[in-house]
C-alpha cells in the first residue's frame, strides 16, 4: 500500500455524511470546509440517498475552484450491510441486494466499496466478505469511526487477496472531515478518473484516528441526534 508522489500529493475524502442523512453539515458547509482543509476531491456518501451529493454538485458549480464532487451513497443492502457506491452522477433508484447492486453499478459506471467490513455493532458485510469479494470493487480497509483495531482484518484481507483498498473518515461532524482521506498523485477531472486510480491501486490510504476534541464533537452530535 506504499507509493510516493514524485510531484504532488492530492487528497480525496470519499466517505462523508451531510444533513441529507445523519451528518451535521449541510452540503454547502461541507464543500466550503473541504476547501479550507485542502481536500481536492470529496465523495458525498449519505445513507441510502444521493440527495446530499446532488445538492453539493449544484452548489459546487457556483463556486470558484471547487473540489471535485463525486456523487455517492452508503447503501444499506438487505443481505450484506453497508456498501459505499460511488457514481458518475446521482441516482434515485438502486437495488438493495448486493449481487443486483453490483450488476447495476457496472451498468451505471459506479464502483462499490465494502464499508468498514469487520466493525462490530455496525451494519457491515462482516466475514462473508471473503466469499463475496467479487461483488465489490474495493475494501474500505480503514474507517476512522469505531475501534481502530477492527480495521486490521480488512487490511490483511486486501494484502492477502490483492483486492483494491480505500480509507475514509466517515465524517458526520466538521472535525472528522479529512481524518482518513486517500492520497493520489495524478490530476483528475471526473469521477471515473478517481475510480481508475482506486481499482488500479494507485492511491494511498491514510490510517487516521480522531483526536480527543474530535471524539467529543462526535459524542455531542450523537446526543443531539438522540434528543432531536
Ligand atoms: Zn458512513
């Protein structure tokens, strides 16, 4: 998973939530913060909706030098937990079973990533990822939320199988944004360019961990959501 960029290192945050699902940031706030944090690409991956990504795309067209927006969603499949789907454009309908989602993704030039596969107590594909590895394009080997140790089986699986890998902060609050981006070297113009970099393993995952202040913000947001 090691690769150094000779000229420039670019950063993509590809697992983020907005107010279109359970995040605290509106798409507008998210893009502005991404720019401030020098993130070059953002994939917006709200739970079961591309609405956050649609709004972000519209807003980014009005901005000077916006980050590249990748339309995405974190889809809760009926049979295999949460799957991150990154596409060329937002979609309204998609299948809910992983094998059908895989075919649909192929037809629509999307890629599928198994989100936090071994995290306990979350909606994840779990151990069945081994026999269903062909149904995803990549494994999220590092997810900053939850217990860091639970990422290690995913790293091992990617190393053993040669499967492409990603990392993601799974940001729901501002401080989390950019904790675990993927790094890449080449200038990209459209989502398909990033998908090529991921599937050809030309990215470097970042294994970040939220600091204490970020953790406090995460807990505060969880309380607000519960009360709200
Ligand atoms: Zn998520």
